[in-house]
């Protein structure tokens, strides 16, 4: 099937979907009774509902048909495992570079027995409820509980036609019980028994979603005895992700929900994402999965990354890929403010370009007939916000909030992660501009409220178990996040670093970064350029081939930054190769006697 961008995806065989019917569990009044739905010590009369697996795409041919050499594709083509299979233009990595999906492990617990135990435990506390759904996910199983009825009744004396009380054979007044009112069981009566349910189920932790959004049930989420691994490829092969990736280059495969349904999202619609959680809860794996998913579906001409990694361990492996807007991952704290200022400068420059053709956003600009070169989307990834807030809290908060408020229309999106979700790091101004959030396991309810404005993250299990709060839902969605290994990331990085892409790599924005760093440092950055530098020799030869030169010319031809290019021009001016600066940045190359004297 043709996927996003016109390339073919290699898809696995479709798995058969089994439809199940809801199972209703009633409280067992007398376990020994033959009419009881549960016998003594067993629940063999019930079977769990089979959950429908995620729908996969139709079968695709095992390989992509090779194109003729004279046919240059306009869109990137999907490759097989051989890196030299395609020579012209960009190409996307094959799904086979990611690990194959791992089948689910066998469950030790019987979900039917656990469902009956929930019903009996609630009944023992006087709460009438029935289990109408069993949704088994990778990490937890959600039991859909429908609240029953609270029936109020009273005894009414029976009278005969003459109005006299009727008597029983033993001479007592005869009466009958009449129902007075019938009301639904209050939801808080179920949530108040959370600890009692956890005790009855012998569960390490238990979360109750009351009610499930859009459903007339209360969701009781019980951890499975063993968690299933959700691979990135398993979600990317589903129809939900493929349809989203065909519309957006910033499609993200987040994981699978409590019912095993894949959860995908579009970063361009968020438009910014805040990720928080304690150490070891899965933040770094989530960020790597987001980056890897974008690298699988977008070329460097479509999406560029700006990465800030103060810890120097999580994002440093992406150095050198052509997707990088700057040639390096920002790891020095002294360069962080300058890097953010450079992104703000790119945002302002884009707004000026939009105004020149009278459009409002990046999509309209790239479709405008007067635009010859399309602008790529930028994704700014900050791995540890707490470190930046400690180093320069005022500047970092101001720049992040400015980008979050204005950068959406220009195609610049932020992903910010932190392992310390306190109010001095995730400030109210930052939260207001990051409506989409992901909370991993935290240590206290206070941290959960800081991230999500509600509790719940403190009950997560860790290792990728998260709560996803998109902008269009009232309550967060529980997801088992996708896992991407270091080996998968290394394969993708090596694919994009291949030499066949070296000539296609777009120009980086190092000049923008260096100018911002120079401004942040109060002047030009201190870059030492010697007269005997080989780069200066190349600049002299290049100068003699032109009538006018500028810093941008040296940037493109000599592969140097903006500040260093200006230093080289100053040296050439001192040597008499170029004249003084005139209007603009270009310099006139001296001809005739001036050059002859230098020769």
C-alpha cells in the first residue's frame, strides 16, 4: 500500500481479528449454590473477552520495484535493507531496520476470576455492580464496571376489603415489602474502595478511572503479572499510524492503550509537548522513539532538529545526521540561551517571509506559487529543563514561552522533558503554553498535579507506563509507551549518515547560531583565525575568482560559520584583497595593482 510521501511500506501479514461479546458478572450470593455463577475456588464458567488486535495494512510486495535511472522521484522512496539500492534523491529507511514485533506473553492470571473477585468485593461492602467489559492491554487490564442500583423499600401492611389488617396464621399483621425508590450507585462509593480492591486482588497498585471518558462505566485498571513489550515497528505498521503519517511528517507512535489499541498523535497539532517523570520511568526512551519515528518518515528537507542535551548522554548519538539544523547537539550550558535565540531569530525571519507573500502559516507558504524553496519544519528538543532553569531561569523561560506562543504558525515545535516536575521548573507560564503533556511515573501526587493538574501519575508502574494528556480530552489516556533500542537508533543514524546523502544535505543554520551566540556574549564571538590558516588560503583563491564576496559565500563554499567568515574577510581586507565595507555585507574584490603588489 502506498504510504506517506508516495513511498511503499513493507507490511506484515494481516492478523485475524476475533470479535468478543461483553461478559456480565453478577455477585455470587451463595457460592455453594448450584445457581451461583462461580463455584467454590474457581471461576471456570466464565471466559475473558478476546480483544480485537490493532488493524494492520493489507499485504504489500516484499520489495520496492527499482526505478529507472532516468526517473528522478519527486518524493522520497522507501528502501529495502540495501543502502545502495537507490542513487538519486532522498530515500527513507525501511521498516525492517526496526526490530520485529514481539508476540504477547501468556498471562498467568485468569481475568474472569479477577472480574468475579471485583464484583464480590464490591458486593461485600454493599455496592451493587457488574463487570461488562474486560480490556487486556500490554501492561494493565481494564475491567469495565457498571454501577448497579440502590433500592429503597418499606414494609406496607396488607388490608382486606373492609380496611381491616390481614393477619398471618399465627395472628401477626401481614405485610409486604414495596420498592420506594431506585437510584444509581454513586461513583465515589466505588472509588472509595480502591485500597480494598487492591487488597482483594493482591495488586501492587490499582488505578480507578471514574468514569471512563465517553462511557457509562468505571474503569478499574489492574496490573498484569508480566508486561508485554510494545515495539516502535508494531505501532508504525498499524493503519492508524500510516493514515496519520500520510498527512503529517511529525506523526508520533506513542504506544498502546489499556485495550491494546495503538495510540498515535501529530506533533504539529499539539503544537508543543511537555514530558515529565522520575528517573528511570521512560522519558528518554519516549524521546528517542519520537525522534526515530520522525526520522523514519521525513527527510532532512522536510524536518530539521535542534537538540539541547545538558546531560551529554541522551541525544549526543544523533550528531552528524543531516536532519540537524545546527551542526552539533547543544551540550554546553553557555550556548543554550544563544541556541534558543537563534531559533527565535529563525521564527522572526519566517514571519517576514510569510508577510512578503501574504500568507499566515508554513503550510500556505510552501504551497504558494511564488515560493521556489520550501521551508522545513523544525523540532526543538530539550532533554532536561531543570538544568537550564537552574543555569539561566529568566532567559530560558522567556525564550521558551516566546517560542511556544508564536512559533506554531512558522512550523517550529517544542518537545521539553524534565525529571523534576516542580513548580520552579515547570512554571505556570510554561504549563499554559504546553497544553499537551505526558506524565510518566512520579514519586508523589504533588508532582502529578504539577504536570497534569490532577493525580494519577503516582500510581503508574514505570518502564514506559504513562498518562497522555492531549488538548482535546478532559482526562489523560493511559498508554504503554513504545520501546526503541539503542541498536535501532544506531542503525537509523548510520543510514542517514551514509555518504550517498552527503551531496543532498541542506545547509545548516550555524551562522544563525553563531550570530546569536555573539549577541548573547555582548559582541562578536572570540574565534581565532590565523593568517597561515589553510582556510584563509582557500579564501584567497576563492576571492580571486569573484568580483564581490560576502560572508555567506564563504559559509557555503568553505563550510565555516558566520562569525569565522567575517573574521576571514577582515584578514583579506588587511591584506588588500577586498575593499572596505559598503552598503550591505558584500565587499568589492580589488583588481589590478593591488593584487599584483600582493603577488
